[in-house]
């Protein structure tokens, strides 16, 4: 029975997430499977991959063939590299301790790359927010200036003429003297 590591689609239309499963290659995509070994959510940034590392290595060593997308995910998580190192240990190219050391170095580099991407995304979001707030404040200031100009025009229009103001002031003084 040819066994595959592949994705099984779940979720609603336009918002899919996937289970990583071990299945017979003749079974339908969303049909019967042997074992579920993880999940994949491409809707987050960066994509969320939750994988049972030991089961994935075990199935690869038993001869299960991953699909192209599943192979990319396994490579991203380091499962393919770990299998490669274990094959080297089995053949006698190096010891298990050397293999573990190499794998830990790989994980440190991968984790720093992932963290750098997350930091870049958060700093980009902060910069975008700051730019939007600055643009909004400029628009608000421009509106305030136009409103102030309109109010000044209305006050000037409704205010009595300066000569008329002097006459009313003189008229107010004269009854008081009499």
C-alpha cells in the first residue's frame, strides 16, 4: 500500500486550513486517512504549522512519500533535515551527537529567521499606523482652517460697519448725558 503525507482541506470557502495526514495514496483527498500528524493554517502571517515532529520522521523512515506542499512544510520545520542526519548516522558517516548538534544549529538559525520576519511585520504595521495617523491629522488641520475661515467670514458679514458702530456708540452716550 503506497502511503503519502499530504494535506486534508477543512474550513469554509475562501478561508481554508489543512490537516497534515498520513493516508493511502488511493484514498480521496478529504477521505479516509491512517493518522493525523499536524495542521497548517495559511491564513495567518507567517503561516502557522503545527506538526508532530517524531511521528513525521517515523513515517518518512517507513517510506511514506510527502506531496510537494507537504514536503515544503516538512523542510521548513526541519523534519527532512533531521531524517537526512539520521540516515547519515545509520550509514556511519557521523555520530548521533554530531547530528544533534547540527540539527540544533539549524533550529537556532531557523528560529532567528522566523523572529526577524515577525519583527519586520510588526515594525511595518507600526510604520503604516503612524503614517495613517499623520495623514489624518493633516486632513483634520486643513478642515479646521477652512471652518475658521468660514466663521471669520460669517462674523465679518454679521458685524455692523465700523461707521455705524461709532454712531450707535455716540447715540448711547447722548441719552445718558441728558
